[in-house]
C-alpha cells in the first residue's frame, strides 16, 4: 500500500458517520449570498450537469464504473422520492486544481424529513501522480439519521495503478457493539454479512488491508471488508476480472443487506440513546475530518478549492 | 484454521473483560464447605503444587514454553506484592477429563485492594485430538479494575499441529474508542503498538487470522495481533524459529507497553464513567462466557469437571 498515500483513505468518502441532525440545506453564508444572485433556473441546469458529471466516472475502467453506477442507481431507485436532488453548487459538484492534474466530483443528496436517510454522498477523485500513473478513488456512502441507530453504508474503491486496488466495504456501526451484542446479532450475525468477506478471502490476489489510521480501523465493523488486490506487472486484466466477477456482486450483496436490514429497519431509539448517538456521530465525524481532510485536500486541490469543498461537506456533516 | 475448533478461541483465556468489582475470594458455597473441611496447610500445599503445574507448561515446545514462562514471570515480578497467591482449589488449578485425553491448568491471582489489577489469569489446555494430533492452548490475561479505564492485556497461543499456530495478542479496550479518540491516542497511537503487528505482517508464513466469533472481533482493539502461522508439512522447526525470533520478542514488547502505559497509568475515572465501565465490563464478560465456555467446556472435560471450573471462573468474572 506504500504506493497509495494513506490519507486518501480518509477522504470524505470514508468519514464513517452520519449527520446528527437534519440541517438546513442552505450553503454557508458567504457562499449562499453568491448563489442567491444566480438565477435559480441556471443553477438548476448547472446542478444537473454536476449530477451527470458524477455518474460519468470518466477516469476509471469499465468494470469499476459499472460497479459504481449500479450501486448508485440501486440505492437511488430504492429510495425513490425519499432523496432530495443534490443542492451543492456546481463548483463543488465538480472541481479541480489549478493545473488540472487533480479532478473530482461530489454529489450529496439529503433524505426527505420523513426518511431515515440523513444523506447519501457519492464522489470520485482522479489524480495524476508524478510517477505518470494515476490514482482514482470512487466512493458511495449513506448516512442514516437519529430516528434510527442502524449502521451506515460505505464503499470506497481506490485504484492506484492498473495492478493495485483497495476496497473498503462496510456497514460502519453507530453504537459500541461490545455494549450492544443484540445489535451485533441483528445487523451482522443474522444477516450473514461475513460470508461476503470470507468469499473474497479465498481469492489468491486478495489480502487484508490495514488502514494506517487507527481511528478508521476503530470505527469499522467486525465484518468490514478491507482488502488489497495486487497482481503482477501486466496483470491489469486480472484486476478487471476480479472487479467484475467478485467485487461487483459482493458489493451489491452488502448494499442489499444494508437496504433490507438497516436502511428500512424500524428501530426504537429512546431519548438517552438518541443523545448518545448524536454525540458519537458528531465525534466520529469531527475526528475523521480533523485527522484527514483538513490536511490532504489543500495539498491535492489548493487552499481555495479545498476550503470551498470542505465548507460544503461540513455543512452536511454538521461539524 | 479449520483444524482448530473455533470455540477454543473463546476459552477463559480470551474472555476480554475485567471483573467489575473486587469480589470475595471465597469459593461458591457448595465447594467452600468442602474445602473448609480440609486442613488449611494441606490446601496450601496443594495450591503450591497447582502453581508449579501451571508454570510447567508440560505439553508445549521449548520456545512456546519459554515465551509463556517469561511473560508470566515478567508480569508477576513487576507487580510483586500487588498480587495475592492463587486461591483456586487444587482440582481447578489442575483438571482433566475422565479418559485423561484432555488436561488443563488454571491459575488466577487477584490484585491487592490498593492495586489497579483486578486479577491475572493464566492457563494451559492440552487435548489429544481424534486425528492423533494434539491441541495446545496457552494463555495469559490481565484485567484491571474500576479504578482505571485503561485496557486489559491478553495473549493466547494456540497450536493445533506442529505446522500450525494462532496467536492472539492484544490490549482489549474497555471503552468505545470511537467515542474516546484521546484514549485511542494515549494507549494505541502514542505507544506505537501497531509497529509490533506490522513487524509480524512481513513474515511470509504469517497471515491475518479472523476469529469466527464476531463478538471476539468486536471487543478487540484496532491494533490487535490476530495471526495464523502455517508452514508446509514438516515445517515444525520453522514454526519454532518464528516463535523464538518473532513472537517471543513481540509479545514481550506488547506486555511491556501494557505494563508501562496501561497497568500503571493514573487515570481519572468519574462516577458516570465508572458506572458505564462496570456495565460494559459486565456485558463483555457475560456475553463471552455465554457464547463459548458454557458449551465447549462440557464437551472437552465432561459436565462435572466443566461446571466445577466454570463456577470458579465465574466467581472472578463476577457474572
């Protein structure tokens, strides 16, 4: 994993928490005023363009793109009208650094007020490396709100060369499972989600991956799929085959488990539990942003762009 | 790991919790009366014999025995007079099944009332398998009391054949580290304990090991060393070499970190935190015993012996 800067794994894509409360969808004040000046129709058009850009996944391979598009579509179709359109400004939905060597797209869709979904965040980042290779990170994460204590959903696919890929696929818990073994049973044992991890374990090119951030390990579930796929030089086709034959169906299974057993589960969250959930979600969010994005984003995209994107993300993460 | 019954990993040796309160050292009532009849001097002699038996580690290889004896001695020497002698009855300090195919030794030493140590538990189990091979599990765990919220210590070495070994080496946290990132920093980041896991990762015969119990994974720390060492047929000597050259120094490093930074750390535990700590310790203990020992011990040692040993353990675990 030395080829992949470890901080990339702590991109917005892997901030494993959910917003603790419905927040206003207004942009930060300095930005709101700018967009209030724009005609709303042209803003809408730009947003639609942004949406298109996100779903293009223009820099990744065919099997990688298919995996991501299918997951985003499955999730969006399942929630149908529960999700509001992405309200991010166009220059946050798509952004790049000055030289154009780093490009990215971000989409955040909030859940309606009667939904259990807080928001769904999708992203891709493409970065040309000094070595001539490129780094591509695609991610999709879904955060539930405080009406439920069920886990969130997260997938992150990191391709740092044709022969190397890291997959993080998890239902990050929102409670201390050691203290709540019944929740462990409900969401992780009864759903048999670990069979997906076990299936990947059998493939010779796949090795467990340990994030260099202990905090990221801490907030992962006991069935988290964190794997590195590495083939020999020239083995890019084998990586494609592994994506199509294994990562694709397994990620769909995990999303299916989340949709069926977490995102739609009726949970009884008492007042005290809700307060703790809010506190925990908040700390996880704050800590993850603190250790990661504040330093890596300016390096990748320059201070101005990084600040713009981070401010927008922080609005949703409520920190 | 198919050769090792998964429930062995949930032996008393890996019940990753600490007793929530100083408990009386008296035996369960039915047994106390028996021992009250014994002359105290002969009981003392039997206890000393039990202690000797535990430290013999009679069935494991030389390097495996050295590792265990050194760890037990280091821990006992460091605590010196803080630990009371083992008060377990002789037939709990050493026990076997009817046919003699399964033998085991158990030692539990409580901390003095002014110590941060709740109790230290050491054990070995030797079991002849129907295949002709034998299974040996040795373990040492140390549990802190409610005066501190620092992590516990645990090592478990499982040898199911000359060419196969599993090591579990961890400082199991006693708090939800996602909620307490400062504790993660203090005990796991600042101590650089993960460098020990990283060192083992580089050895080709060593692979990460995933416990079949999601609960055991849940109560592990983010730097837990859970590895399987497997060599080719006839590779027993290589396993010995790996124990002596790698597992031995690394387990001593981890114990050293625990002794220096956890077992002796002055921690300020407020009343509310202490109550939560007691609740969490209690649930972890109860759950671990429930999912494991209640079923595996009777299978190994027969109902009568199993009940005797389990009752004694439960006294210390306060469940």
